[in-house]
C-alpha cells in the first residue's frame, strides 16, 4: 500500500466531533447546584474528569467507552481485555486530577444478549476492578437491535480527592520534569486507523505478528494457543491501568514521612486520542519538550510502515509507547522517578516543561504540536 | 390487526437478558475495597442503585440508557425530550434508595456526529439537569460507524444519602400505605412493543392522536406546530423526573419540624420495564394490593386495543399511569399524600402492603404478578 493514511481518511472527523460537542456544551447553561453545596461544579484547567464539591472532598466522574477497538474484539469474539480497556479509559482520566478511583458502572448495548459474551465481559470487568481497585457498583445491558449492530461497551468511574489536593496544572512551571509511564500498546485510541491499515495490509488478525512483539517490560494478554503472538493479540492488548502506581504515589505524597507533597505533582496527562498534543490541555501558555522518549512499541513502527502514516500523524494519533506523563517539581523528580521505577518497569524522565511557547516538541521524532 | 402482541414477540427476550446479566455478575467475584473504606460496596435488598460507603454518607450510582424510544426520536429527528428520558431513568432509580441525585454524565454513540442533533441533545440535557437539580459533570460522544447505525444515549447519575437513612425496604410491613405518583406517559420502557404496534397500526407518528390525549394533569411536550397532539408527541413525551417532590419529601422528613422521619418511608419503587412487578423487588415475602389505581393514560388503552395486547401483558410491560410508588407508614400516609399533592397533581393513595403472599394484586384490572 502506497497511499498515505491518516486519522481523518480512516473515517474519524475530529473537527466534526469537536463542533458537535461544542454545540452540546453551549446549550447547557449554568449549573443548578450553587457553590458550597454537594454537587456544585468545580472548574479546573485541563478538563480531564468532571469535579464536583462534596464537603471536605471533591468527587470526580469520568465517562468513556472502548470505541472501535471493540470491532476487533467482535471479529475475534475475544472479550478478555475490553473490560480492562473500558476501566482504563475512565480511571486514568480520574488520576489526572489526583483523584483515587473507587467505583465503576458499565453500560453494554447489544443487538441481542449473549450469555457467553457477557460471562467473558464480566470476567474482564472483574479483573479491571482488581487492577483499578474499584467496586463495580452497577451496570446496564441494553438490547438495541435497531441501534447497534454489534456490542458497544462504555462505563463511568467515580473517584474522590481532598479539596485542597486537586492536581490542576496551576503549579506547573518551566523546569518541571516530565516522567513517562510506559503504555502496554495501542491502548484504546486510534482504532479506526489501526483497522483500516490492517484491512489493507494483506494480514489477518489471526496471523502471527510479522515483528518481534517484545517491548520493554510490557506483557501481551494471550488468548491464542500458539507460540507466536498474533496480530489480534497485539491489537487487543488491554490498556494499561495506572492506578498502581499513581494512586500509591499520591498516598505517599500525603504521608508525613514523604519529602514531597501532592503539590509537587504539578500535572498528570493521560495520553489518549491526540497523542502528545494532550499535554497542551494542562496549561494555557507553557511548553513541553520531550528529549528522552520511552521506546516506541514495534506495532507502532509496523503500522507507520504498513500504512504509510507519517511521523507527525502517528504522534498526533497514538501514545507511541508512553501512556501517562507526570510533570513534577524538579527538586523531587529523581526521587519520584526512582520510587515509580520500583513499582513499574520502564518509567523514566522523558523531558521538561519549557516557557518558550505553548507547544509540544518531540526532539527525537522531530514533531511539534501547537494545538490540541 | 388481530394477532395478539406481547413483549417477547416484539423482539425483547427478558429471560435471555436476565441470563446474560447473571453470567456477567457471576464472573465478578468479590469487591476489592474492604468494608469501612471509601468505595466499599453496600448490599441492599431491592437492588435499585449501586451503593458504596463514603465516610458518614453513602454514594449511589445508577446507569441506564433511553433504549429503543430513541428510534422514534431518530425517525422524527426530535431530540428535545430524550435528555430528560435519560436523566429520569437514572435519577428515579437513585430516589428509590433515598439518595439525592447531585451529578450526571452522558454517553452518546453516533455513526457520525451532527452538531445540530448535539445542540438539541444539549438543550434537552440542560432542561433535565434543571428538573433533576443535578450538575452535568461530563460526557462523551463517540463516533462508532461500525457499531451503531443511529444515535444511542445513556448516562450515569450520582447521588448521596446519610449512612443511616437508606431506604432499604427492611422497614416494610403489612398495612403500609402505597402512594402513587402519576407518570407522564409511556416513559422509557416497552418501546419495542410500542413501535411494533404502531408499525402495524396503519398510523404514522405524524398523525394526530386518534384519542383525547388529556389525562389528569400530565402535559405533553409539543414540538409540532399544529393544534392537535400527534402520536409522535404522545410517544416521545419525556419520562417524569420525580426528584421534585421526592427529594423534598426526604428533606422534609429530615427536618426537626416534621412529624415523620425518613424511616417512615419504607420503600420507593420506580415503575419501569416489568411494570407493577417491580414492587416484588422491594421485599422478599410481603405482598402488594392496588385497589385504587391512578387513571390509565389513553395511549395505554389505545396500544392495548390496537395491538391486541392483553391486560396482564400491559401491566407487565408498562407503568399504566403510575411511574413511582412510595410505601409509607400508615400513621403518616394521609399527611404525606397531602403534602405530595400540593407539589404534584394527581398523587393518591393507591393501595397497601399485605402479608398474604409475595405477589402484586391489581384489583381493578384483575391482574396478579408473583415473580419479577
């Protein structure tokens, strides 16, 4: 295949989505719950996770679905990972404001209920609850044969934090150190493009991956009984849930023995659709320089080569190996990185916050983003 | 049309849904959050709304979608009510445990985003937030052209209550008085059957309703500029949100001036899919007798006649005019009914709790349910 592919040609119009969401939001008007009462909205820069007041705490809600990664799960009838994907997309957003996730509800829409599929989903959600350390507080399965042609899975996570410990981005400053947490693979964004590339590649999801799938310490969830990892396994590998170690880091920062506090964690970014450009949401004017990136997983290189996707587009669409970025006070960066490294293989300092313009610069890949 | 219709023949297999959900739940295992910590699960009889611990409070989550009523909204491109439907299905469930809803998030899945539709949805959700008095704390719009053929809308509501004030059904006793709150129409259940009947009726949703749509004090949300109410308007009439007056009733019960307390409200039932049989979820052994029902809205009679649906099936599928039932201590029933009547037209005492078997008996319609 020689035609270059990008996200828009794969059928996703980010601008159209943006204006649809803007239309919805502009219709909403002011909240009906006054400041100082339970449920009053709290505005934070960055916009990850909706925060509301609740006494001495803030509660945070995040809602998201797995998206078109589900179409690969449907095709292969493999559901062991998608509950983890659904959980991850939500709880990782909550972590960005410093919230500890505590509960989750799932919403499944199907053309027709299938007990076997639901049992597999239940097992996947149970594993996701274990990884995220949350209670599954409910769920809904809707039979909608006139609306969905195959299974859709979304969910909502609830978290909380102390009122004065929200991670808002307002403490960010030039010189802050960026710590990258490795991703487990593609995670749950960019799948319209992934599927399009594979559909045109001549490969099937049942084929062994035509590359060495080893990448740092990441593991691939196996569901095929053969020695070599298949493309299906690579592209269904569940999204990393970062509660362990990020919740633990926040708890450490809260403890009196710690040399640093929650206020030394200046920003947390969940790298989702939009790739590194997500960093721009954390602050209105500061910039971001990545000069020591995490290793790029082999499937990203294979997708770029196979689909003829240019580097800028790859970094604009995918996490490229780094699923979460913490911006911390430089004085504590080494200590925090060392602590995180004990909990998770492959954590490293990847760059710093700069004050020469509202942009993300990735030095190695020579890509730059100035808008989200 | 002479063939009798029922819910199963309309394409919804409640048993299959039940076993799918049971498969999912049986895969879940125990919660990872220990009792006494934020997020630990709280088990209540009845099963409305997932409750978790949170200090001196309990938090409650409810998640649900609008279901196939959306297909009528899509057909008519009328979205003014569906945000209210989505809110109602969730917050009304929260009320059943005595929770005050405080926040909501929406999830929209579309084949392609449409800013005009989203603006209408936003306006509908804003009105829903006003009616339910909650903050819209976030939302997600997913473009899933391979999964959904038309718009799906679901949401999650968050509420809270004081730890010792959960309405669990454990105070229910024979002689408790049932107070019925009128519905606004079909609400958001039974639409597979509604749509099937209309599709076979020879009528279009654009036709004027072939019956007098007046019913007690209920209003119909108009969106067509013609004098007579259309079938589309009748069947898209939004679900009643019962926060006003139920949250206010709970607050009144909490106040020192009140003669009754929250503990005198023994059970609250949201009448959804399953109709009156929902009452059976509130208690393991007590029975329910309805001898003075609320008026049946004319559209229910028209559906029964037009579709040849028998009475038992109608009461098993629809709310038949009564969208929420409160079971209260007999000593305070008149006072509570009078207070509610000042807030809402058409509230009345409809029956009582009995101890002659785990069943619901509707004396006027001569129907009886002994399982949910």
